[in-house]
């Protein structure tokens, strides 16, 4: 976990926002072919 923006493991409750976005017909209506990473910034720390 060293070097990541949030140096901790995520809580399952933190996935709720992404789940609502993907399941909502209005919130995600303009999204196509996108990957939604809920990883506390781990993915962007590679760059």
C-alpha cells in the first residue's frame, strides 16, 4: 500500500457510489465503454 494516494484497504461501503452509477439509467446514460476503477488511486499510482 506504500505510494498509493489512500494507503489503506477499501471498505465495501465505498463501492456503493460506483454501483449506483453503473446501475442507474440516468447517472450513467452518457457513459460508453468506460472502466470505473474503485481502488483508492492504486491504478493511477503506476504512472
